[in-house]
C-alpha cells in the first residue's frame, strides 16, 4: 500500500503519543504502516527529520488563536508560553520531543520567533530579545519536562512522588518576565 | 565474581558517560560486570534506583568548594547553578539523567535545597524560596539540555546547527535572578 508523507507523519505522531518517544523507530513505524522501513525514507530522509515533523505536528495540534492586544507584551509572552506548554503536555514525551528538535535546530522554531518579536515590540534590542526568548523557552522546557516526566512516571507506577509542587508554572514564568522587564529601556 | 554496590555504580556511570543514557540497561550492565542482570538487583531494586545513584554520582564528581560570602546571595546562586550545569555537561546525557531523577523525586535534590537556603537567607519567604529554587533549576536544566543535545548531535554528525547562541547561560541566569530580586521584601 502506498502512503503519502502526511499518512506517515500521522502514524509517527500516534506512535509517540501512545507509547512515547522510545517507540518511534523506522522499523516499528514501517510495521505499523505495513511497509518496509526503507519506504519511510522516501518521505523522511532520516530519524531526525521525522522527529522534527512530529514536533511541528505537536505544536500544530496545540495552536490557539491569539487574544492579547499588541501592546500587552507580558500577556503575549504568557500566551505563547502557555500554548507551548499545553501542546507539549498533550503528547506523551512531548516536552522531550519538542525541546530535542529545537536543540537540533531542525524545527519547532515558531515559539522562539514569536517570543523574540514580542520582546522587540516591548523595547528590548535584538540581542536581548534573542536571549530573553531563549531564557523563557529554557524555563518552559525545564518546567514541562519535570511535570511530564513526573506525571508519566507516577501514572506508570514507576515512582512515587508528591505532584503538589508542580502547579507553580505561572509564578516561575512571572519571575522570568520580571527579570526581562528590568531590562526594558 | 562478586561486586559491591560501589563497583556496580562506577560501571553504570561509565556506561552512561561513554555511550549515553540509552546504554544503561540491566542486561548490558550485567554483561559489563560479567554477572547475570539479576545480580544487579541485589544492589539496586530497580532501574530508577540505579539511575538515581548515577545522577548523584554525576553531581558528586562535579562538586566544588564554595567561595562566595554568605551575604552575597546572587554570587551563591550563580555558584550552585554553574556547578550543576558543569557537572551535567561533563557526562554524556548528564542533563537528561539529572533532570529525570530530580523529576522522579528520587535524588539529585541537593542543588534545589541549597538554592532554597540561599533564597531564604536573602529574605524570601518559604513559599517564594521554593518556587524560586525550582525556577532557577528549570532554567538551568532547560539550558543544559539544549546545549548538551546540540553539542552531542553535532559531534555525532546527526545534525548541523550553529552553536554560537549557546554561550548565553549567564545572561539568562541573571534575568531569572533579577526576577527574584524584584520579589525581595
């Protein structure tokens, strides 16, 4: 049976979402699609390219309309960070997938670009807007990775921990935003 | 041949350091030690317990003497965060290992506890000191995960990316610290 690129991507995203990042191998994906692994390379040159497409799909499925006014820069930052966080938490190992692809420089660049735009609109120069965007992302990735790792491990019965400390995402985000505010001209 | 817990841990740390987190399986560790995997369970009840011990070993090997005065709270925060970052970067997949174990709530708690102490000494109340410590850690984990993922992938020839943006660790850390400073009474 022939599959187009979109079919392969849908199945790859399903594999990750149901079984986690470790389940995403060319071999297993081929078996799911009823094709040889080599057929997948027709659509995705390598594992990294496939992973990048899965990360973009995670972000696409989590995308939301913007509601904040253009001059409400802190609201806009929160909107982007919250959307990113929720998109990652909606897919098993989503934080790992998106943070990895972003680190590869192969995709998932939209949140970084949007945060940079907001920070430039707020008045930061290009250099600080870049570092500020990256700092926000590092915080969001770090928080989401902890939250997702903890929730998944507890759900699997692999570890026992109190999950009560996790709902501090917004407080921590405001700490970072206040540090950026202190750098406005 | 009989091995004590320390022997097993040394070999487990070596496996991760040389080949990455994916290489750490009870099966492979048993083969390295020349014992059945079941012999390892005599020292470590499960994979998570073993991973927690490896994370502690990563922190132990990276530990440094403190040099900042007690009232230099920003210097003390930088010292803890820098030590943690360097310790993780010194071991293949070290950021992943330490962040995962911390998320499990099974170890690698010392940096969090020390950051909390420093923030309390600086004047934050207990609740804010806890969130502040966690926010610093989320930032450090997020930055180190990106840096290590990028460097390892580029070194392996798996991806091509410009590594020039990575040396912004200190600027981002100071953004977070300034956000905490704004919360001092």
